[in-house]
């Protein structure tokens, strides 16, 4: 029974005047902001205690108000958990003579990383048992495992504070010893030069968490003496480092939302000087791969808004030397490329659907891997080997669990290596239906909606429907399988994703039409998709719910301000709703790098536009 007597806590109002461009905003709850020092302090100060007391009061209110659902929530949790295979193992992949495996053991919260030399019948070497490593800590994350070329050393990043600042450590895989080299305030990722002793890594600014400096560490030396090889001084850019698949170059990448720049040094000569491939030009985006004396470049050069592939000799790399390999196509978004000895593999998106294109370097073959479902998600991954005919990809859909396929590019045959197992004995993919619909937005654009439901569900205006949205950064929400979602579908819900502008579902122009001064299109698209589903009798306002997180939480805040009568409920997870105060505070992590997504509020026109939709201010 609902506890109707439970009273919601009322937060104290302490007006804070915020002024910019002559516009005055009053924030009554600005006092709830905590500094990083306050958040990380072992003992809370008076201000922190006041904030925590209010949050505890909110939690207590929830417990009283929804205490009657406790048994139901526990049953749901156990139901969802019962579908998950706790003792699971990845499909091994081969790299430099070893097969690498990630597995979870029964009762273990963390993975175990292992490998086998040359073949899968060889004895297993445990590289990292993260369950054991995590025992002394309340929080533990291990990332960025990178193996030296001689297979003897592993660099890895560890975070024990949940601050996303990692300490890089180095393990001798032959002896199990951890070297005393401890490198702090990093991204956790690193890359070995070919001498097996030089390690390149990126450091973060301790306040903003911007990845801005690339260092070179020599095994066995004091990290305090590490050489700074690159400093990204533009605070709208981030920097990172990696090695080409050819293993010939160490690459430093700098990027923001609209521009890239790369510099390289020979992986055989890590003491050499990095040279710039092509100096940054605002609006020029490009990424690099190396093959047979050329750099292959995925780029938007010459107005190729959906990207094309060019190449340039490795010793003549400025933009005037670039030549087309795969031309731009207005109807095809070119998302990524993978290079093999005999094949070029392209990941494309056409009318919202992902495609894998296989092209022989000698021009004798050019084809697509066929997929049959109306909507699905694919991704090429775990392909470090260069001289192979096999490409590995993941396939899944709303109704097909995540599946690993090894595809023979020469024979044009695929082998299913693993389909994610859904335990419990009740799941049958044939009991569910998925489809795509196209809603017409108010400006005439056709907006795709992917949806799934149980075939036992009767579709009418009384059907409960959960509509999910994101629509920022060009991120496309994939139509993936979820065993957790089955609990919703089996109770009669329809689950749908509105592929609104701000994503790249329909290509790069779809993204550009949902950012900066076009951001309102994201919100209007979602509202128009909701209206379409209601008009088509998939649901009604009394049964329609919306969900989004982070930037999708901004979407939730905007739509509930713009059209509250359309929805019976909103789920906003970690919502980005205080747009103005956040984007005006350059000390907040990553703020300056967001200017090309939302706008720079120090510019009056941008300020006014952002102010018009910021959920907290409307």
C-alpha cells in the first residue's frame, strides 16, 4: 500500500544571483554544489553535511513512499539476475602469438584476464585476477591492458577512487612481479614502443580531467623524470596516444568536436621527434591507419560530410598530397575502416542500418556481408591480426542476443563462435517482434523509431510504451539486445528508441541538424515521435513513458517542459539539466570541450539560445 502520509522534504531556498550578458538568473539551490575537495574529503565539513542530510531525507522519503514495492523490486532483481550467466567467457582472439581471454567466474564481481600461447590447447597464463586485486579496496577499476611486443610486460591502469584518474603500473608476465614504476593522473591507457622498454601515455589535468599531456616513460626509471613529448595547449582539445596496426608508428592524436590533428614517430625509434601529419584546420576531421607505405585517412575533407577515405605517402603527409580511395557518397555514412593484408573493411551506415563492406586491395572483389533483420546492430572488433582472412564482428538485435561471428572474407562464409546465453529456459527470440517506423517531424523530416514487443502484447491505445532518446554528440543508440529489458516486454510494454536529430543514425547531417543552434530539433523530434506513436494507436498519453540519461536527461528535461501532457512518466538518469551554470563554469571537467556541441555561452547569441531550452532555467 502506498504511504500517502509520507511528506516530501523541502529544500531550503538560498537565492544566488547569476548574471551574464545582462541576463539575471536566480538559482535557489546553488548552495548544493560541492567542490572536488569537499566531495573527496574523508570527513565532511558543515556545508557537505547539510547537502548530505538533504539527500538522505530524499532517500528516506522514497523508501517510505515506495516501500510497498520493495518485494516487487526484489523479485524483479532476482528475475533479471536469473537470466545472466555468471561464469562466462569471451571468445579468444589472437594477437602476436597469444590467444587472449576474458572470463567471469561464479560469484566474482570482476573479470579474470588470461592468455594461451600459440594455440587454445596450451596451458593458461593468468595475467590479472581482478577479483583478487580489488579485495583491499571499496572501489576498483582496471583498464588499458597493453602488452609489450616481446609479450613479457603488461602496462595497465588502476583507479581506486572512482575519479577516472588512473595509476599506470607495469607487470612482468613471466615472474608476476609488479615494477615500482607508478605513473599517476593518467587516462589509464598506454602504448609500448618496439624496444619493449619505452612506454607512451597521456596525463590528465587533475582539476578538469582533460587529457592534455603525452609523456614518455623508460622502464625502471623514476616517473617524475618522464619526458613530456607533447602538450595540448588548446583547452578545447584532448590528446591520446596509440600504435598503428602495422606496428610501425606511435601516433599522438589531438581532437575536439570538429577538428583533428595527428603526429607520428617511428615505433622503432621512440627517441625520435614526432612530426605532424597535417596541422589542424577548424572543421577538418580525419583519422589515421597505416598500410604498405601509405597513411589511409578517414576524413570529411572537401565537404565530404559523410566522410571518405583518402591516402597519402608516409613521407608526404600534408593535405595537398591526399588522394581519394573511397569517394564520398551523400547517402552513405562511412563510420570506420579496418585494414588487413589483402582486404580493406569498411563500416558504413545507410538509411540508419549498419553495413560491413569487404573490398580487396587488388580490386578483384567488393561486396557487403548480408543481414536479414529489419533492424539490428553490428560492430567490428578484436581484429589485431594483419595477415588473416578472418574478420570478427558482433551482431545483435532487439530479439537476437549478442553474437560473435568470425567471417572468412575470402570464402564469404561466417562462423558463429558464440551467442550470448539467456538463462532461465524461458527466452525464445521468436516470441518477440521488432520493427522500424518513420514519424514525420513538424518540419517534414522523417524520424526513425525502432521498437520491440512481445507477440502476446495487444497493441492499442492502452498499451504501455517506454520511449528512449539521446540525440547528442553524434552518438547513435544501437538497436541492441537486453536480457534485462525482457522483464519489461514480458509484462506487456513496448520498448522504442526515437532516433532523433543529434545522433548520426541517418548520417552526419542528421547530427549537425541537432546541435548548437539546431538543438531544438532534438526535442521537437522526440515530441513528434511520441505524438506519432499515440496517433498510430501504439499507446496513449496515459500509458506513455520517456527515458534518457546524461545528455538524454537534458532531452527529458526539455520535453517535460515543452509537452508535459504527452507523458505519464519520465525517467531522467544522471540528467544534464543545468546547462547554463555548467557551461559557464570552465573549471568543471570537459566543459570547454563541449563548446562545439552546445555553444559557448560567453557568446551572447549562444547564451540566449541555450537559455531558451535549459531545463533548469525554464
